[in-house]
C-alpha cells in the first residue's frame, strides 16, 4: 500500500507544509507526517515511542521482553506487551484460531526469522504445531506475568504495527496536531488534513500500482497479503502468513485483505486473520462482527469485495467490484 499525501499537492504545500520523518524500525520503513504548530516535538515523541515499542516487542532483538519471555517461558511484562498479548489471545479465540500469535516456532521452521528459507518436512511441522495452542498461555492480571509451555514462542508480527500506529496517533492527538503514519504501507490518519480535508489512502495492488484509493478520517487502513514477504522454490511461492492448522503458508483464495477501523491494532490482527480464513469464511466472519470495521478483499480472480460501510469512500479503476451485503 502507499499513501497519497498533501506532499503531492503543490497548492497545499504552499499553504501548510507538512513536516515528515522517516525511520527504519520494526523491520519496516516508517514515515510520519505532521501538520501544525507542535509538529516537530510530536515527531520526536513519536520516534521515541517507536523505538520503545520495537525494543519491547521485536523477536529479532535478544533483549526484548518478547525474546526474554520466549527464552525463559515466563516473564513479568510491561503494560504494553502484556496488553498486546491479551488482545492477541482474545482475537485469536474470536477468529477461531485463524489469527494466532504463537506461530513463531513455525515461522522459524520456514526460515522467516533469519531469511535462510527452507521447506520443512511434515514431521517437523507436526512437532512444532504442538506449541501453538492458544489456551496454553497463562496470564496473571495482577502481576502482568505471562507463562508459556515449553517450546511455545510468541510472535506479535501480525498485530504490533497496528498497535504502534494507534500509539503514534494518540501522541499526535495529545499534541493537537494532525497527520498520518505509514508503517510499511499500513496507514493511520487523524481526523483531518489542513482545510479540514479527509485523507486519501492508496491501497497497493499485489500486481503493481494501486488496487484503489480510500478516503478516511481518524482511521487505520491495514493490508495483509502473501505478496508482502515470501520466497520461491521450484516455481512455488511460500509466503509469510501461516495457516495455524497446517503450519504451512495459508492456501488462501485471497490475494490481499484490507481492514479499515478506528482500532488499528484490531485491523492489523484481523487483516492477517481474514487472509488465513479465505473469502467465504472471511466474509461470514465480517458479517457477524462488522460493527467495528470495514473490509476490502481482492481474490485470485482479481475481483474486489468491498463492505457497505466504505463503498462510497472507495475508488478503484480496472477491477470488478462487488459490494458485500450485510
Ligand atoms: P501481517 O503482515 O500483519 O499480515 O502479519 C504477518 C506476520 O504475522 C508474519 O510475518 C508473522 O510474523 C505473523 N504471522 C504469520 N502467520 C500468522 C497467523 N496466522 N496469525 C498471526 N500472526 C501470524
Ligand atoms: Mg496483521
């Protein structure tokens, strides 16, 4: 996904120039854009917060809370990490296991942690699937202690960016500035751009160019797809979103799933979860739970399915678009 911002709009640039900052963290290119008087201070605070969250949640950093928890099997956690694990477990149950924050042993098996990719054998996969039972996470609200069974490891990669976006937008709002954050194509925006305009967010097409553009205020627009990270062997593509019931890249009939919500963390987890569910189950899940979010799906026949709540705000060229009936 990519974002069309006021930077492209020369007239706006003349009147209210945004301040931007680019940061590489969480394995992702992050761009922060701010309008308003406190923009500079806001960007510094936002950068601090990104580094803090990355330091807590990165599986790639040996001293992060997540790495320590994974290594020791139990740990007393910060508010941030405890809260995110709790939400991840709730969403895992709600999505019937399609979203599962315990996929790290499986991710490692396929080499997604080191980028030394390989295709594991059935036996290895079966062994590691033993460690992905969401009901085996034990938590204590009072001490914020989480305990895992031996072999279990948490991976917040499917939810942490959405959480971070929410935290950054909170900082923007606290400082009274408007703007947007773009974490590797996942975009969250405040209520308005200068002149009270809404934001136009481009959703990247898995082929090339754009799937479409969605007009939003105070929302996150989060996309998951197998095209985002993958390796190829003998002409077959193996991507990074795992089907928790098989321990293999999800054999989804969807190419991409965009979830639009005020709750960026929820949108992030759901975009991953609905991709795993596939079209039929994903749309059924949406119909049962649609109060808090909208969806834009692209299936393998290049057809777009857009939910009713966002259909008037979504523009697409060259794709067949069907509105999902609620
Ligand atoms: P996203 O890009 O938000 O769809 O998240 C994908 C990332 O989430 C992967 O790179 C893994 O770190 C992790 N992940 C993979 N499969 C799942 C799954 N079924 N549920 C939750 N997280 C997953
Ligand atoms: Mg996600």
